[in-house]
C-alpha cells in the first residue's frame, strides 16, 4: 500500500509533465518493438526465484488427507504451480521482493527441525508453490483435491515432520518493498517453542470455530481460527526441496469454518495451546541387552516342568496381520457395559470341571480377540476429577447399588442422589482408612510409609480405600480383587482414580516378578492362607521383598470363636515354618479390630536351621520370576545371597530410588538400547523427562487436570512414569511378555506394573484409563497378532474423551490412525520424522447402534 501511496504523490507533483513523459515513452517503446519484434517480453510468465522440490511421503496415508477450500496452499500439479506463479507475478511488483532461506535444525530429543516447511497435505503428489506477498498479505489460492471420506468428528490440528536426510533448508520469505517480513520458523521441543506457527486452541477437547477463536484472541495472542492458522502458516514460508516437512491441517471443515459435531457436547475446561510439538523418539536399535523376557522365563519354566512329566509342549500359532473391514457393532455379552473379554468368556467358564480354586475368576481369553465395541452406561458423564473422585463418583458411570446395600454399614460406599459416596471405610476400618494406616505405622514404626515402604500389594481390596488414602503418605498401592465377588468393587476403585486390577489368587502365579513388593496387605480379604500347604501364602512369599512386611487384619487375629482360634493356630505354625517373624500384634480400640505384622527373612539362615522341611524349598531350577500363566507350587524360593543380585539388599529410600540406577545394574550388562545398563537407565530417564516437560505437558493440547489414570502399554525402564511422578497421576507400567523383562527394575525404583500379552485383553473394566501411551508397541506385536483387536481393546479401556499417544514406525502409525478414525476418534496431531511417527488422538462418545449376533 505504501508503494501505491508514493505513486499517487508522484503523479500529483509531476502532473505538469505527465503527458510529455507518457508520449515520449510510448514512442520509444513503439520504435523498439518495430525494430526488434523477437524481444517482446512474456508478461504472463515470470521465472521462479528457486526450484521447488517435491518429495513423496509414503507415511501420509490416504486417511490423513483433508478437504481443502479456496485457501489451500498446495498445488495439484506442476502446471498449477506455473499458473499460480504467473498470477502472482502480475500482482506482485517491486525491486525489493526477494526470498531468503534460513537453516533450521531437527533433533530427535530437542525437537529442532531442519528445513521445516509448512505445507498442506494433499492426496496426490505434494507440490509447493512460490507464494509472494502483496502489501495486504494476499495469497494465491490453488485448488486441491480430497480423495478420502472423513468422519464428522475429525476436526483437528495436525503436524507432520518428515525427515529423510540430515542436511535440509527452510525458507523465510521477506518483502522489503512492502515492509512485510515473514515469521521465522523455530521448533524447539526441549524448550517447548514453536515460533511463527499459529495453532488452534481447544475448548471441550474440540477445535474452536473462527468466531469463537476471535473471541479468545483477546486473551490469548497465539490463538487463531483453524482456517486462519492454515492461511498464516502457508504465508509464513515458501517450501523448497527439503527432507523435513511440517504440516498443519484442518480436517472436515465446512466452508463457513465451523466445526461439524456428532457427539453430545459436554462441558469441559479449556485445554492448553500446543506451544511446542512432541519430541519424537527414534527406536534406538532396541535389543534385549542383558535382560531376558517374561515369555522366555515362563516358557522355559513350563518346558522344564513338562519334560519331567514327559509331556510335549505345544507352540502357539502366531496370527498373521491383515487388512480388516470396519463394520463396528456393539458387543453382545451378558456383562453389557462392564464386559471384560478374558474374564467374561462364558463358553470357557462353562467347560471348567471345578471352581474350587476360583478357576472361574481366572483369565480365560477367547481364541479370537473380540473386535466389537463395549457400550457405555446410559447417562454416562465425564468422571469427577481427583482428589474429589476419591470421595464421590457419578452413580450412572458405575450404576451398581448392591455393594452399597451389602457393605454400607461398614462405610464402603453409599448412594447419595446422583452420586455414590465413599466415606473411606472398610470391613476392618469402619472409622476410616487414615486411622487404620496410622495404626499400622504406630504398631511397627519400621514400616515407614512413604520412605522405606513405597510399593504395596493390597489383596482383596474392596473399593480400594486403603490404597486411595495411602497416596497421602506417598505410597503406591496395587489393589486387586476378583471380578464380581463384590459387585464392581474394582470398577469403583478405578472410577475413583485409584489403581486396581481384576485378579484372583487361584491356581496360577500373579503376573508380577519376585521380590518386588515392600508390603503386602490383607484386611478380611477372604483368602484361605493356611490350606493346601499354605500355597497361596507362599505366592505372597514369592512376591514380597526380602525383609518386607505382611500386614494381616482378620477375625482370627483378635476373635476367640472356635473357627478363628483354629485358623490362627494354623497361621502361626505356617508362618513359623516359612521363617516369617511376627514383629507386631495389636488391637485397635477405635475400630475394635486387631492386626498382625509378619516380616519375611532377609537371608537364608533360618531356612538352614529348620528341622521341619515343610513347606519345602523350591528347586534351584524353579525360576521365581516366571509369572505368565505359571501354575502355583507349594514351595519357597531362597533369598538371593550374591551381593550383586537383586533382592540382596533393600532399595534406596523413596524418593531417591526413582532416579538412581539400582545397585544390581552394572556396566558389564548391556541395556535395552545398547549402552551399559546404568547409562541406559539414566539416558532413558533424561529422555522421557524432556519429552514430558517440553512436549506432552506443553505441546499436545492435553488438559492434564482431566488426567488421573494412565497406562504405559510398553514400559521399558519406567522412565515415562518416573517423569510424571510430580503430577496427580498414577501410571500402570505394562511390560509385555516378549519385551526385555525390566519390570523388576520398575518396582526397584518405587513404581509398579504388570506383565501382559497384548494379543489378549487386559484384566480391567471398560472406561478405566484417561490416557494410554504406546511406545513402539504395535510394530513389535505385528509378527504375533493383529493390530485391529488391540486398538479395539484400547477403545474398551479408554474413557470417553480420553487420550491416546502412539509412537511407532510411520507405516504402523498410519494403520492405527485409519482404525481410530473409523471409530470416530478425533485425530488431534500426527508427527513423522524419517521412518518414525507419532499420533495423538481423543476418543469420542460415539458408539455404533447395531449389536453383534451371538
């Protein structure tokens, strides 16, 4: 505009000579044209200032294409580029126009980009146009083509980083003549910076429309509407021949810029603007290193047992992965909205010969994992946030009242209008869990909640009030109980934001390594510890850390009824034979109950002195860490005697133990990622600290106030969970049976987790978790089972509006993205870097209407 103003002033000042100048100029031009006709310029074409490179990106799947309107900045063909350039040449003039290229960097951990250029994804070849600005920042509109049908809920922001070489260039176009300078592109994941890129803020976990975004712009200077973000991002750079591409796109946006919604709108808080995008971890030549796998340990143990019985083992047949057609239907199960496939397999349960050892409560997974979706209870609402959820939850989220009628007098749970309330009581602590927890501490101070005792196993947890209030002492509790023994007790716990799993002490080992729990607790847990040679108590002995405590509060401890007296005598005899020392026995005058604390020996001296050889010591070949589908044995494992072995000494006190590599990791061991094990441990922790701080907390657009229950579906060292330890969340670390067996290390640092095979369903209720994190999980599973059932299982476990973060190879992430889109999830962000990619998606409230046939 300044140029036009200057011309106007010049015309005003030189009006007296204008006619003469024009006449002379026309004459000279005419003479020149007549003498040299071949020199006539082609005014409609202008040579480009730089060649525009094109790169085919196989990672951008057809499912990631978006509808484009007149503001699209990606050319469909090279001819369109030339035409656009010609139009721009006619509109943009001035000797001061030029294009400057500035280097950018991309670092896997620090999130820097090299040659980052913002483009809009297109279904055909990716073409970049040389866009120049006029004084009014007008842009050329190049029509794109969309070949993919999108779901109505797919309005999102998406960022792609595609890196195929280390040396790339970025563009920073400036227009000196017009006085307009394009924003410099800076991407620093470690520091959470993304300058020069305008992203869209989310309200109610959904993208704002133009009108709403304008209202927010007064409060947040970095917030603009979806359409404006694309236009501004396209104007900010001129793509050149680069190897790294960053894409911000809108998906399924109507011409008026408003978002299409199918799901009911729920009131939710404003989520943070993604200032910096997620760091992308390249799988660092992951090997098992010096670690075995749980599958290897368990298979080896089973093989040894089978050889002794002259039985031939059978190998599992790996399921081949293949494309599936998505015809989503609701599961047709009598469990309805509470369906857990491996615990509600009615056909398998009916075939059981006996239920004597609670076989019907153990896992019986279907041969073919289900691909149906679990319905939500009618009237389901966004869960109440922690810590208020510890005291009350919405009734319609877990619409069960039998437990309130059965246990209400013991202050387990009560019905109060729209809520189920939890006074904090239990069978053995009617006046509240806090008083009971203090009673344990006062009866034996060496328990030292939150310092020496950090990780606890609560057997027969009820609604998990014991574990819920141990959070006040900085103690992490794995609560477990069988499904339906008390209606929905574990589901109540999870809805309250308390860790819990559905499991039973039956005929198999619990899915935990040996010597990992600091304390095991049982308050009227209804487990017959004393029968069958003490087999179930011996399983606790396997799990309990040498020198750890077993806290038992039950009627045999303090009542004198004939049955109680008999059970107490049997327990005293059994624990003495196991070399457990009774360090405390007390009775509470408030709750009128008693409890006893036993301590497991820290060495083998007592075992050697035993005159009675029952229960026997396990054979040295019996691996105590083998825990996946291993039947129980009535024997005791020896305490480690090697000073360099795990279990020989107590871990560091909390919280020091979370950051320090365990004493039993040494430099001669090779870590999972190839470094010496202690260095690998430290590097992994530092990596996840950076990712969480700079990306997950600041750059994902996730409102972490709504996140409480988190699962790391493929934990290695537990670094992700450790990086979140200062937040009001808890993380279930899952170590897959075919991954390096690092679960003991996770427990050693004061965290907890479980073994699992993701080719099967997880033992939890539907709608249990707020966030699922899967780091290179699916690419490792593909050789063993199909991806589709695993995504369906994630849909089952995740709460409506819950978030999913997937980090994997590009092909796998594209596959996952296609499935979650078909589930009507909102794909909020995708990032790719060379062969690696990341996806962040939000589950919606959508459910199909059809029900599968039985």
